[in-house]
C-alpha cells in the first residue's frame, strides 16, 4: 500500500514511481504472472520477484517520504489495480496465442 501511495506522489522521482507502481499493481493484482498451480515455478513470483521488487522500490523512494507513505498506508484501505489486471490478462492472452500458433504450425508441418 505504501508503494502504491509512492507511485502516485509528485515528490517521488519518476523511476521510483515506475518501479513502485509496477510492483504495487502486481502485488495487489488477483492474477499472477505465473499461476500458483504450476508446481514450484508458480510460487517463484511470490517468493522472489515481489520481495526483490519491493526492496528495490523502497530503496529508490526517499527515506522520509517512505516513512510518510507507510504511516498513510496504515490509515487507508487496500486499493485495486485495474491497470495491473489488464497487463497480466494481456500477457496471458499473448502467451496463449503464441502457444496456439506454435502447436498449430507444428501440426500443419507434420
């Protein structure tokens, strides 16, 4: 939540906003880039990508601003990210189209 606030604040540098917004949207999204039902690999995004992204974003946001955003996050309720959802759905749709194309072209050549 604090990163989501940081991504929307004008006092935060643009590069920190980009990282914070991307990580916050992904972490708050109900859809994972790698679905959890895939053994082992499904949890890699939750165990590696999200924490590393959070650490990077926190380092990029000035310390005094991050403290302010954390205090504000405690008072607010959890936001939703339609943009994050749209990006994840687009990635999955693209991956599905690529798989269909790959198998279709492989079957035609046989």
